C-alpha cells in the first residue's frame, strides 16, 4: 500500500556529513521554461522575470543533495528542450542559481549537477526510457562510498515516472526515497510506488472483454476517448477525479457508445493513498458486479494518482494500461496499435462539451494550382494586403494596376488577377475578395497537407472549419487536422501577425482540441512592416505555438515542416 509523508529538509539520523545524497530525475518542460525565463531576465536586466523555480531547483533548495543526475531526452525534431543545446540551458541555469543560493546559505555544501543524455525515438519510447534509468541506477550502485538516493518523479511525463518505479525493481537492495510534488511551489512528498510486481497472463490487453475500466481523469480527455473506442465491448467506464474537474463531459460520449457511465469525484489528486482507498472501497462494495476482467487507464491524472492506481492494480489484479503513440500494457510491457481518432468533430465535441453544429469547406473556388502561383509571387500581393483585407471585409470593388500585378473585381463582374506577365484568374469568382486577401494561403496549406493524409499520417483534415454553439457563438479554424492522437489547429496569415491574434490562436486551439492541441501559425509575410517582430515570435514560442514562415512555406518544405511537427 502506498505510504505518504513529507520529506524532511534536514538530514536524516542515518545520514552524516560524509554521506553523499543523490537525486535522480528526468528533465522536464517546467524546469526548462524556468531556465529560459531566468536567461531572458538576465539578458534584459529584468530581475522580476524567472521567479518560478521549476521542480528541480525547488527540490535542490529543499534538501542538501550532493549529487544530481538529470536524465536528458534527446529526440530528433521534438523542440529545443529535447536537444543537447536545450539541456545545456537548463544545466547551466541550475548551476548558476545554486551558486547564488549558496552565497546566502553558507551552511550548504556544494552540489554536483550532471546531465545524462538519453536518445529516444519519441516522447513515448518506453523501452529506451527504462534502459536509460536502469543505467543511471547502475552508475549510482557502482559508487562504493556511503550514499542515499532520492528519485524525483514530478519532472517529465507519466511514462517516465513509471520507468523509474519499474527500473527500481531491478535493484531491490537500493533503499530509495521516491518523491513527488503536487505543485511547483509545494514541498516534495515521499511515496512508495514499487510495491509488488504487476503480473499479466500473456494476453494482449484488448483481447480482454472488460467488465469495467477505471480512468484517471484530467484536462487531457483524449486518452479517455481512445479507451472508449479501443475497448468497444467494455460495459462500464468509471472516471476518477476531484470536485474541481468533474467528469460530466464524458457522460454523453460514454452513452454514445451505449455504455454505462460512473464517476468518483472525491479524489485528492496529490495523494496516492486517496486513489487506493477510494477505488478499494468501490470494488469491495460492488464486488458481485465485477466477476470478470477489469482495466485501469492510467494515462491521465497526476503522477501521485498514477502511483495510487498502480497500487490498486497490484492488490486486485487489474490490468493497467497507458496511451502513448501505442497502447502499452503495464503488466508485461506488451504494445498494441492504439485506437485512432479519425474524426475531427469527435475531438471537438469531447472538448467543448455542449450541443454543436459543424461546417467546413466541401467545395472551394480557386484551385491548388492558382494558390501555388500566388504563393510563388506572394511578395507582390503582400504590399497591398491592407487594401485587399478592407475589400474582403466590406465587399468593396478592387482595382490595382501596376507593372507586375493587376487585380480587378466588383460585384457581378468577372475577377481578374495578373502576376508579372501571367494571367492567373479571369472569370466569375464570387468570393474573390476573401480569396485574394488570404484564402489562397489556406487552400495552399491544405493542399500541402494532403500528401500526409495520403500516407496515413493525418487521419482527418478540414478546411475553413466552423463550429457553432448557443447564441450564435462560434469558433473557426483555417485548417484543422488530427493524426489520430491529438488536434492540430492551423492559422494562416497572409499579412501582419498581430499580438492579439497570437493569444486567440492559442485559446481557440485549446477550446477545440484541449490541452494537448497543437497551435500552428503559417505566415506568408516577406516585407516590413508585416514581417513578424522578434518579440512576437518569442511570445509564440513561450505559448507553445509552432511558427512556419519565410522559405519554409515553399514546396516541398512546408509538407516536411508539418511532418516534423507531427513527429513522424
């Protein structure tokens, strides 16, 4: 059973001044952001920035560790944080901040901070995660001096946390404190996640006809939906959460699959024992109902919730599973192809949790070939963007006649477009103002994503997508697509990328696709003043918005940029 207590900021009675104290942990995004903020504050001379410590630095202040080993994932095309350069930013920042901290805390000994590069195929590469932490434990075990070990689960992903707990089973003689922190500003807590080994019977997990599946519920609802689709024969789905995050949004979806819905909403998300005791009481109360196989979707929720869930699985013989790129059975490590979210509307419905109507462009005026020609000459059009945009908003007549560009349009009149010496459009085109002010870029981006759909990397894609709900409110997306695991929201900007537009992209992507949605801005700007200022590019990066600009929107580079963003 899970034991939970506060970790002490003082040395234990078994620890003396000659004993080394090790901390092992993964590199995490929160720590990386803290390091980046500290560096920006230093460069700009603004000491008010970078005030968030990050979990690792907070743990270093809390306890006098002598040696810190940080597992640093190296993943190709997966962002700066998972590169050698990104790791250096964090490691240098931790060392610098600890040096400053020790000036005011002279009783503290010096601490050695090292990074251990771990090459992973992707963020869900469990085999290499586990082999990396096994090697880290081997290195620790080979040190013959007296020593103590703490393993900190909070940085990194849930799968990384599980890799620690499973790797420690290979070293049963190591008496390690396993730490979690419910929040960045909270003290670490000690939790035992090792327990007895999980045991499977050799079957793939979706060979079971489950009587019921328990789910850890969180802001990211997609793993819950994946399990609904994966285990179509399961009769009942039970969602574990706290009062602040009710699982009522899953009720309609569960009933759509003709299944029984239940929720337990008195869980303490920061206490593993809360999960264990609550689920145990439920199982004991309804044991006559649960005669067959039970499953536990441990993908969502907090790491303390996962620790409690694994304790339940060990005690009651429940099969725990986790959704990454594949479905992983935690009893035996088996992998299975995960269910696929192949309908954009289903993901939006999951996250918006209300009555919705959907629209997208089934037919468009203009062709991919026309859009491609405009992209090749976009600099000519960009100079007139403000004028073109006003026409699109008010349906004003258009007339531009210059050496390299000629545009004409009026209601009930043919549209005309010449770029350099080539006539591009000459004929009826009712929505020409919208098309020429930016619709061409949306169509072009859509066309460059189609090869990824043909390859099966994109499961569903929509152009000019609109979702409407009560009181005629609506959200829009220029291009929306899914790779079967998450939603990608693409905003196309043929002109200036304004500051308020950046926030709107982030918020709309989250509204439609949830916390794991990927917001993307494709900017066709070439010249000042529409070229994106560095401060705005920095804001996009801080908000997790992918930016595609400049030569990267040309053929075939745009398709490859999207391929890299998807991570395949």
